[in-house]
C-alpha cells in the first residue's frame, strides 16, 4: 500500500471524533509494520488521549515499534496541554519514521513537533493528502489561521424563494418550510457544531429552543445577538437546557440571566472577534434573514446549506440569495439540499 492509502485509513478514523473533540482537532493514526497495519487510533474526546497515544497503546509488542512507520493526519503535538506531548512519546518509543498529513496551525505546535522528531533522528514525510487532512479539520484551521469561528449559514426556503410568511403584529411561533427529514438533519448538524447563532428577530418571532431533540447528541452553545438587550427573559433561549451566550452592546444590562459578552461595536467582524476570544470554533447560523444577509454581505462565511421545498406561498419574507462555489446537491425527503462554499 502507498502512503496515500495508509493516510486515507487515518483520515477515516479521525472523523469518529466529530462532535466530541472540539476545540481540539480530529486526528487519526495508523501504525504500519512490514507493510501491515498493526494498530489504529483516533482522538476520542476533548481532554482524552491523542490519536498517536491510542495507536501506540494497542501495539502488544512495543519492541517492534523500532521497525514501524506511524501515519498521522496532523502534526504530533510538542507541548504539554491536557495531555503530554505526542512527539516525545514517538521518540521515546523509537519509531523511526513518521508520515504526516499536514502541519498543526496552533501556535504552540506549528512545526515544533516536526522539529522535535527530526532532532531525534526520526525520518519525517509531510504533506500526504494535505488538502484532505485540512478539509476534515476546516473548523480548527479557520479558527487558528483566520482568528474566527468556522461559519455555516443555513436556511430553508420555499420553491418561490421565501423563508417566512408575512406575520401579523406580535405573531409568534415557527413557520415550518422544510420536511421532517430535513429538520432531523438540522438537529444532527446542531450536535456536530460547537455553537448555534441567531439574531434577535428569530429569537423573538420563533422562540426557538435551539437544542438537539430529533437525534441523539449534545446541545450546542446557543448564541444570540441582542445589542440593545431588549429580548424578554421568558424566551426558550434563556432556559437551563443548554448554555446560552448573548452578545450585547457595551454597558447594556439585559433583563435575562445568561452569559454576556460585550461588544465594542456592531457588525460581523466584531461578533466573530468576540466569539474567537471566547474559544468558539464553529457556528451554525440559523437566521433570520437580516442576520444571514449581514454575513453574506460581509463575505465572512464558509458554507451555505440551503433547503428548498416544493411548496410555494406567493408572498412572504424573501430568502437570501445563495452564493459561492457549488459543493453538493441532494434530496432530503421532499426537499433539495444545496451546499456551496466560499472560495
């Protein structure tokens, strides 16, 4: 088998950590002896052992590690965090060759793991399936390289391009557009992202819980923009089912009780600066139209995921215009899901 084939195995392993390891990256590792995979490992949960440690642990005869090649999707860490450095363990075990998918952008690592390995006589091969390894950890790379969360914009629209009906004054409650299958998928997405993000109009009109209910999984952090601090405390957002963060204007004291992050000014750039400082690595933006358009106009977004139903309502709140490079398109129940990326 080739380096690429072994790295593909490690990549598949890494994705088992999705939804469990943030803000750490997803990492997979394979150990090969005489052209045979003898052990595998992946990072299972934040604060737990890293992929390299897991793979080394399951090698019964540690003496043969001196004849092995270790494949890992991300550069081994070289610092003491929640766990000891993986680069140190690799050299202590005498592993002579390490094949790496991509370097770690985290400032505490970023080449230092590779330097440690080389300084101890380890042969290092870099850049195997690098694009694929970066894509798997696109949230992690965006957070460290662009100094902001990875941003996914999501909405549902009718066949004639509306995302809500015309509401009567003080009319509250959600207006379902997408199919039950699509709504279930959205709950799965919620469980996989670190946070979910809405504006004050959606929070007030729909009164969403923004929790994971239709699938098994952890609730995301709920983030709401409320620069004037005017939202009522009885909204579901402010219950104790999940952690909630409100982004409010400086010196504003809202009526509700939740975690408050003050804003120096308005706008997407400031919102993302504050969330980056709060260590939020990814957000799923679920509306409303004004917030979605603000992100689109700023150019600060990474994916758009749009459900289009077969239904028409002829008049209502116009949905944003989907932009970006086409990535995928498939049917979810009776809806069409179109995903584009910002390239």
